[in-house]
């Protein structure tokens, strides 16, 4: 048996009850994107997405294929790590630290000394593309790393490949990862190589590298210890600091991720195929580009029949999301929303309800494989 779980990164289904405390009341990634663009998603509708509470823009199919519902995030945050960690049964007692005013200078000077540079640029919450546009030329002249963060718990470092080779940038980020613990602990350190000339800088997404905080024991460990294959596709292994996987598969974009997922679904192994499709979030949500977001949804919708045809008689397919990133909302940050839950598998049909935690997903995987998981989460079926 193979379980394929695809995270449609940031495709939220409307704001959570606690969204006002995050400044996200009114956010609704899916509905607002469909309303703004008029995109048709007939295959998602056939899986029951139009029947999920709060979804008002898709056709309500009376007898959908599989089960449909939504998930409530309980972890205190709205970023990649909080959502994905909760999927696999990790509940956080307190949020990861964020740095809305930038990182303390005492940390940055200590870091600069360790990596052998004499300064840095920026150091505040910023759009990644704007960071290199506004500070890339100064970086070329000085060689100083461009340091920035966001509303997420993240330390990001951008450097031009003609000035700082990627391996050097990765070393800088590894040093930062080792230092960003204790009172300065962040969920992720991200290397952001870029290229181009002033006025035409561009990020090299294929060379991006994440250095995540290692998670505690979780469902992925249980599956791997149970002798199952656990294959991470896209940025999934990075999010879990490469813990709990038997194989890792890199992807270039959503299209490449879908094709590689399809090929892996057709391989003869038993275990979990865990996929992240990041373009929704990185290319369109943060850029507040509803047209691109809608086209990305349509791309996956068009591909869905091929995924469904690849399912074996005992296989399962989950389509989920980890947070929102409403491209019609103000700002450029994630939005606190319900997560999607669509499940196609033997004997699965009807309303799966509103799950009280994302952790129900990992608990369900463990049950499907007949393994014991004693952490957070309640199996869905």
C-alpha cells in the first residue's frame, strides 16, 4: 500500500476563528482567488471541495469521489514549519520566535565574525525579491550578506553567486543555524542565492537551501522505523531537517513536482510519498498575484485525473494545505486559515468534518499502515 500526501502550499480555505489575533480576519485564499480570476476547478469539485464548509465558489457535487473536509491548525503560528510539524503529530507549546524589528546586532556581529565578513545589509522584515532589488548593488560592492526576515520564524541570507559561491553561502547559513538557538531560536535559516545585474537581479530557486530546526519524534519516524519507505518530494525533507526519510527527491516547480509524484506513485514500494507544491506560496501568494495563483490551481486541477488513475486498489491520496496566503489580501505574509482535506482511498467517502488539529493527518497515516502512534491527533477513519 502506498499513501500519497500532497501539500498544496498555502491553499487555505478561509480564516480561522483566531485569525483576528494574527491580523488575518477576512482572509480566504481559495474563494478569493477563484472570485478574482474566475478559474474553473472541476476536478477539485468532483473530490468534494465545493462541499467543504466555507467554500462558496466551487460546484457542489452531490456524490463526490472520496472524503472531504477541513483542518484547524492549533499550533501558534501560520508558517511552513508550524503547519507541517503539526501534520506529523508535533504540537508546539509556544510559537517559534520572530524578529519584527530585525535580529539583534550582538548576534549579527558574532555571526559576521565567525563567517569572516565585516558587516551586513538590510536586517528587517522584507520581501525577498525586493531585498535583492533594493540592496543587490550594495552587496556587489561590499560583499556583505543581505539579511532579512518576515512574519515567519526565519533568518534569510541572500548573496550573488558571482560574489559568494553557493557553497560559501550554505556555510554561512549553517553557522547561523548553529547559533540561532536558545533565546534566538528560529524555525528555519534559508540560503537565497541570486544572479543578474543591477535592475535585473533574480533569485536562483533551484539553489535555495533550507536549514531547519530538527523536529522531535513524530509520525515520520514511526513509519520509517516500521520498515516503510518515506519519500520526501520538493522542500518536504528540508522542513523536517531531513529526519524520518528514506529517500529525497528535489523538484524545480509545481509542474516538475507533479510529474515526479506521478512517477513515484507508479513505483512498487509500500510507504508514504510526502509532497509539497510550493509555487502557490512562493511565486504567487507572497507576490500578491491572484492571476498566477489561479493558474497554478488550474494546473493541479488539470493534472488530478492522472494522479487518480495512478492509484492502486489499496492506495490512498490526500490533498491538504498548511496555511493560507491570500493573494488578494494586504501585506505579503501568510494568512491564518483552515487547511484543506481531501482523501481518496478504498471505502473513503463523504464528509470528514472539521478536524480539530492538523495532527489527525499523521495519526491517520499511522493507522492505515497498522502502526502505533501515541502522540497528538485522532485518526480520521
